[in-house]
C-alpha cells in the first residue's frame, strides 16, 4: 500500500497564503527555488507530513495536491494509465530527494507520485 507523504498548496499570492498559514498554524516556510517554498508543519519527530506552496498556474487552479510515495515510479505511472488516469508531467529529478511526476485520476484530480532515491 502506498501512503501520502507530501502536500502542495497552490496560491494566487504565495506570500499572503504563507502569512495566513503561519498566523493560523505557526507553519514555517523555506524558499527552495524561485516560486516554490517548502512548508514545515512541525518537528520531524511529530506525527504528520510537510509540504510545499507554489504560485498557481492560473487564477482558477487554486488547489491542494497530495503526493504519494511509491517504490518504483515507472511501474506506478503505468498503473495510473492502465486504470484510466493520466500522467500530466515529465518525470522530474529532485536533487537529494527522488524522482517525481504529476498525474490525474479518472475525475481529473491532480496528485503527485514520488520514488525516493536519496538515502536518509
């Protein structure tokens, strides 16, 4: 069974969105690259997951994307397509983390799939 290990929040105005989540939940943010920030929701030893926040691709694309950990990315991208979903991005290498791709389920809901390749 594969579990959700990361979330991404799209934002019309990432700075305002980060201020909101910091004020409400005390979350912390670190810029990873232009237009993308990691979200730290609590200490690593506490239960829960961390995520990311990014500028929305369009005004109507504000959503949350969950990322699911898999053992073999290529195998699961094939399973997505066989089950009627779509792979919507090229595979992306995330340095010191793993290999990642965006997909859509049968209703068009976006999600990510990641194979961790870095040794923790």
